[in-house]
């Protein structure tokens, strides 16, 4: 059995591994598989902070960049980091997003109302994924999934994004398990393990 000191050292080593270095090979797998733009982001207050990006190969460009920030509730990658939060927090973050986007000239036309947003987030939370349905940038859609650390907490998220012609609803649904697979792989490298179902003891 591993002793407490060795376990402690292993935890410290995991914490010191740069997230971008761990995630990059998995982002590249997604990029090669989808040919779309791949993002990796972390939460910073009420914003998502993009920490890595692989541009797609379809000749499209998005305004996102490494170091760019956007409200959590307006992006697929941001919503993926909200999945474990209670509905009242979802509402507050959506309101914060609306306030921010009301001040900018590129405000998208597809911002949902609170009831629609809560309904979508409930489905996303149950399924372990999120969509961006032009809520952040006109004509851009994405599929995102959360990345967890050894404690099970969501520490980042990744997404696959493209324009509507390449992201019809059917393809978005097909991409859910693909994105989740790479998000789980990153999570496992960070020490997360798939929860095992509880076994029932048979009384004799």
C-alpha cells in the first residue's frame, strides 16, 4: 500500500503540472478529429479565461484568443464550469452576463431569458456537457465539457466551436461523447477517477 507521505507527494506533483501541458495532446486529438476550433478555459470570478486555443482548419476565425475573457454564462465553455452550481447561482451569473453584454457593441441576438437558461442548464447538468447556441458570438456554436481534478471539482473546461453550417444540431449531439471523452482523459491525468456505483450488501 502507498504510505501517506508518498500519496501527499503525488498530490503535490499533480497540482504542479501545468494544466495546458496536460491538456494539449487531448486538444490536438479533438482538433484533428473535428477540424474545428478547440478552446481550453478556466474560471476567473464570473468570467471564463481562455488559456489555450487551437484554430480550426476550415478557414474560419473567431474573436476568442488566449488571455481573452467572457462572461461564464454566455459561453459553452463557461457554462461547463457552472454545471455543479445551484440554479440560483446560474440565474445570478446569467444576469451578470446580460449586464456585461449590454455594454458592448457586439451583443449577440440569442441571449436566453432566465427560464429558458435554467431549463437548458438542467439538461446540461444531467448530461455532463453544454452548448453555446450563438449566445456569445453571432453564427458560432460550440459543444463543451468540464474537466475535474482529483477531488472531483470542476477546474476547467474544453470546447469544440464552429459556425452554424458546420454545427447543425445533429452534429452537436454527435460531438457530445467525443468532447466528453477528451475532457475525462484530462481529468484522469489530473487524478480524477470515474465514480464507482455503490454495491449493495446482501443480508443473510
